[in-house]
C-alpha cells in the first residue's frame, strides 16, 4: 500500500507542528493582543536606539527633539499596554474589540510616520516598516482598515516630501548635524538606530512569515478536506466526478481509444459492520482502498464513491482491457486477508464496467450510470463477479463530436473461476 501510505504521510505533514498554535484560528481579540505586542517592538527598539545615541554621541542629536520623541514613544507604549490589559480582561466574555483594532492600526502608522520623519528615514526605513506592517496586519486584522491607514500615511509622506523640498521643514530634525562622518560612515548613534530598526524588522518579518506559513497550511488542509475522503485517503465523490469530467472531455476531443469506468461495491458490508463492529468495517474500507490504489496506474483516478462503493476511471482503456483489470481486482480483493485485532476477515466485491465511446454515453454522468447499472446487475446476479456493459460501436467517433453510434447489447456477466 505504498501509494496510500504516501498520501497518509502528506496528510500528517499538513497537520504537523500542531504544538505551535495557529494565530489565524484564534479569536479576533487574541489575534489583536498578539499584533499589539509585535507593533510595540518598533517604538521600543527605536526608543532604545535614541537613548543609546544620547549617551554615546550626544553631539549628533538634537536633545530637545530626541527627548520629545522619547516621550511620544513612552505615551504610545503606555496607551497600548492599557489596551492590552483591558483586552485580557475583555477576552473572557467577548471575542472581538473593534476599538482596540482601530487603535493598533492607526497608532502604528502614526508612530512610524512621526519617528521616520524626525529621523529622515520616511522614504526608506519608514516606508519599509509600513509595508511589512501592512503585510502582517492584513493577516490578523481587518484588511480594509489596514489599506485605509496605509493610503493615508503614504499621502502624508508625499505631502511631507513636497513641504520639505520647499524648505519649510528641516530634514531629519532629530539630528543636530548629518549623522555621517567625513568618510561617509555612520556615527555610532545613528548606526545603533539603524541596527535597532533592522532588529525590529527581522522580528516582525519572522512572525509574518510564520503567520503566512500557517495560512498556507490551513488552506491546504481545507483544500484536502474538500477533495479527499478522510478515512480511505482516496478522492471523494465530488472531486472524483470533477476530475473524471476533465478526463472525459479530453478523451472526447482527442478521439482516443476509449475511457472506461469501474464501479466496485463490497459484498455484505452491512453484515460486517453489524457482526464485527464499525472498526472492522473501517479496516475493510481502508485496506480495500489500498488494494485499488496500489493496482492503479499513475494516471488512473481512484475514488470513494460513497459508503462501501468505490470507482476507478481508466483513461485510454478499452472495455475489454477494463474488464480484465476489474477481474484482477476482484481476485485480489477476494484473496486478501484483512486483520482486525485478533480476527481475520475475507471479503468479496462486485464490479460493473462501462466504456466510452458507446451507445447512449455522451457525458461522464452517462458513463458512471452505465457502470453503476452493470454493478447492480453483478450484485443481483450473485455477487463477487464482474459485469461489463457491452457497447459495440460501428466506428470511431469524430474528434469533438458529442454523438456516438452503436447497437447496445445486453450486459452480460464476466466471471473467471
């Protein structure tokens, strides 16, 4: 059951790292608490770098502006901590808090705008902080509010640039003089500011990458849940029909030698469930699915059609070949011994086979119905047998046409001892 084990490993990989909780699955207020902690890193690190600059290279900084900026950061951090404390109390009874979300988004862009303008980095580091913040916040908060705040601050940067170019505002007022030595190297204080900004960016980017990774994993899991049967790891009915439709249309356009469908139903499955229990029934389904999957070609489609019924689509396969394949599968299932705890169970299955082109088969639904009809003839004919719906065509169909000619014979059983 190599292919089935491979599918199971892929499923387990999607569920891996569950020890790291996915923030996207949290309540909104919990996501906001996480987001508030990340956005506080920017003014915290920048404030630390300003303090370092005042201690290491005070002659390069305008002390009044630098201290005002520190007070601004302190007020912001204090207000944010008050909101966070209130959010921890509120989360016991409420899952959302729109006012907290508004404060996080708009206060962040205000902090980035002010500190990047005062330090002269609004067109470089400031814009980068905004873009990374918008990218991260979009995954954890209302994207419409994020876009609105981003547009407002970008317009502010443009207006500020125009005013600066006219000479009304001094560039980088936090500095008493340009923060570079004669040889072009940054002074120690400015270098500290840059390093602190980079550290904040790296931490925010890392969290953003983790959130995006979790988002992708969740989307992959949802996609898998919508297409894969959870028990057997085969394609589910809806996905099987969708993929079969595409393959059927390809066969119709290319005028290939045919496309066949095998419908399989496990015999006396209800009796197995009633006498041995549902775990035994599940084991029968899983191991039968493994036998079908391991016997299929890479381009065949194997699906669980419903309950104890399976379907196999065989592209570029004639009815005669598909009937032989079904007979081999019947023998393989009948000879396989299924172990359930200390019990050993043998089951049989009935098979119905149909092929396109054939009389009355114009769509994938017609093909599935023909195979299903042959399956029930096999069930009522004694079970553990293969019945092929024989269609004799008078000639190959023209590519792209939707009609087929032929005389339909009565479906007859094909059973090999």
